[in-house]
């Protein structure tokens, strides 16, 4: 009976470890939540560098085969609508996202870029 309990305990630990690891590393290499948070922060910084007073910005990302579709909505302090949309193909050290992203504030296009943040000499992030 002691051997059965030990095998059960080892099996339980292995199963729990597998579940924990599966939750940390997405199959496609991009974690939707990490991409959305990083894009949110980097887009806010980019807009503020262009003298846009961001009141709030909220991003969501849905991951697919090797890319994440990003959709952000927000408002400026003056209540103009902010929209950031596009696809992210790579997230680097939580300091850069690569892909194609477009931001508009009201009806004015603020940026149309293939990378946001510090993308120089960074390695891909694994969650």
C-alpha cells in the first residue's frame, strides 16, 4: 500500500507540473495577455511622445498561428477616441512588439509602424 501511495503522489506531482508548464508557454510562442499588456504600454508611450494626452487605453489580443491580433480602444484627456489595431508577430523582452500596428486619435492617423518600443538587439520573450 505504501508503494501505491508513493506512485500516486509522484503521478499527481507530474500531472500538476505538466499543467503549470502548459499554462506558461503557449504553443504559438505568443501569450495573448502579455502581448496586450505590452502593446498597451508601448502604444501609450508612443502616443504621449506625439503629444497625445492619453486618459486611458485598453488592449486585447487574440493569438493564432504565430501572430496575435491586437485591438485597443481608449480616450484622450479631451475625450477624443483612440484606436490601435494590427497584428503582432513577435514580443521582445516586454519592451518591444513587432508586427504591423496603426493608431488613430479621432480621425487623425498617429502612427503606422512595424515595431513599437526598443526592438534593437532583443531576444524573444517566453512566458
